[in-house]
C-alpha cells in the first residue's frame, strides 16, 4: 500500500509510485540492469490499479530511468552510482543509442576536411563527402565523454539544418528520423588509450590519463552504414556495464 505524508497525498497516485520506485533504486534495492517486478507484482505491492502502474512506469521511461523490452520486462538503466560515476547498462541497440539523464554540448558543428581515409571507408563514401561533428557529454554538469560523429554530407546537413538533434539525446536518434529504413545494428570496438592534451580538460581528466576509446558503426535495415563515432570517456566518471538478455 502507498503510505505517504500529507504533502504527497495531493499528487497523482502514479507519481507517488514512480517516486517510491526511484527511491528504491537510489537505496540500491534495484541495480542498473535489474529487471523490475511485473505490473501485477507492483500493483499488489502498492495497492493501486494496473493503469496507475503503467502510468508510473511510463513516467520513469520518459525520465530515462527505465527501459521497456517487449516480451521481457522493464529494466533499470543509467544512473549515478555510489562511486559518483555515471553507470550505463547496455542490453539492446536502443540503450546504446540513448544516454538518459545526460546533457550534450556541440563543440564543433559538422564540417568538411575529414582526413582519415579509414573513416570514409567505414561509411562507404569518398573522403570529401564525410562530415565530422564534436560533441561533449555531461552528467550533473561534469563532462565525461567526448564524441566525434562522422556522417556523409547529405545526412549531416539535414540533421543540423532541421535542428533535429537539439531536441533528442543523441545525433544518431535524430538522424534515424530522416532515413527511409530504421537503424537495426551496430558494431563497436572498445580500447584503452591515453588522454591527449587537447581533449583531457573536456572530459575532466589530465593529459596522459587512461581513458576508454569506443568506436561504433551503425547500419540501417538495408545494411548501409549510417554513422561512425569515436568516443573518449573518463573512466573515473563513467562505468560501462553490459546486461545481455535473451529475447523470449
């Protein structure tokens, strides 16, 4: 049953449920990647209707705290851990493409002059047709990630001209809205490297510190490459966890 002080009783029931689920996560009752109880279990636990539970879960989805997996359940995703890091649980492509609870800053807009032939090969394009943008990502106002986004000029120009990415958490989610086919796969490599002088301050570390380097290539349903990214992340402010789930 929901038991709250009088100051909360004026709030909708679904908000009370959402707040209590949030508190449970903050107390460590649910860890990142954990599956939440079923709607029926939550309904019995809180003594409310199934509709109220669905509203509460929907509210947490909008906040970026949980993610629904069709046919499987609802899972807790990124949030701050006790160590102060932003922890991210990855178990699906949707979770790779989103960064709940973070903010972005466009440091360099998409520009010409990409000089790495290997990146152009990843995108199946001529080097003169590849554009690059530089984005800084923060959590609680602390920078922890620096990502270079590479796209062909026609797609990059559309994303920026329409201002789509400014209303979404990631550039790739915005770009997908312009594609005739959905993004269905991504391949990635994770390495350890050292922070360079020019980038260290932008992710909150010192030059020479060990950082994570993640390279990722997205493909659409037709197998065509859409975006290639390289991200450098400060491991003192970021934790990467994979929770692989079998579809049922």
